[in-house]
C-alpha cells in the first residue's frame, strides 16, 4: 500500500513540476533580490568568477572574493567598485587546502559577517588523458573542484540553516553530466559537484530549511583561459 501511495505521489509531483515549468515559460519568475546580501565567490580573480563578481556588484551585493591569484583579485575588486559595489572584500585563499579554507572563512565571519550566498566557482583542469595525468594534478583537481565545496559548506551553511536564509550556487559543468575525452578527472570532479549539491538540497528540504536554496550551473566550454585549444565537434 505504501508503495502504491509513494508511486502516486511521485507521479503527482512530476505532473505538478511539469505544469509549473510550462507556466514559467510564459510567466517569468520574479528575480531574486540580492541587494545587501553577502556574496562569497571563489575563483573570483578571473573568468566566470570575475564576471559574476561584476554582476553582483551592479546588483548591490556585498562582495567577498576569494582566489589564489592576488593580482587577479585586486583587478576584480577594482572593476567591481567601478560597477557600483559599495563593499568589496578580497582574500587570498588556496581552495585546495581545507585548513586554508577554514582559516579564511573564520576571517570573513569576523570582518564581514555571515555569508548568505555562496558561489563555489573555483576550478582547475588537467586536460590530459587519464594515464598521462600526473597523480598530483588528479588529486589537485579533486581538491579544488569538489572537496573545496565540502569545506565551504561546512564553514558557511550552518549560519544559513540557523536563519533559514541563504543560497548555495555550484558552478559545475556540462562535463558533470556526460563524459568528455581527456577530461576524466575533471568529469569525475564535476559529476561529484552536481551530486553533492543535489544531495545537500534534499537534506535542506527534508529538514524544513526551505529558505536555503540551491542552484547548479552546468555550462558548456567557455573561453576563460582554462580550455584554450579545446574544440567541439
């Protein structure tokens, strides 16, 4: 009997979400107001991270920018202020190191406040066949592309849960949905990022923390420098 009820529930929810999607094709969703939200973006020194920083700056967010590249961070901070950001804080952080993430996270909490929008954007790619990929680079790929998500969630999610307010954004990849030649370790890390974010979203719903939202972004190849020379057929 329980199986029948659960099956009917799944069918009902599937129909509901399908109809909801059709409605939103015609009636746009109301855009989220991010003014004065404290937004932390990893990998903000260049590429997608920089573009996101400038967009959030124009929307009135308080920016917390992380990167391992100090010059890139300074340039993003300068551009963000030119885009209208009132408060910009930047920190050097090696997202491949758990203790560095925790150390800088504590500094952010003391100097800026509780992060309400977390954008895990930092990423690296080896770009070699699996057999040719050095062990150290495979490990680094996993540390930056997925393990860093674990530690940033551990650092900032509790405050979001306490206030039932926050947004977790994972910049994953189309390579987190389908395998890609010569990107085996990268694909593995991005598949993990998608699965992790989906799982945490379900945990939040199960605990009634409906104010903590999740967004998973899976872009195709973008000209950010990471994939120079990459072609698609």
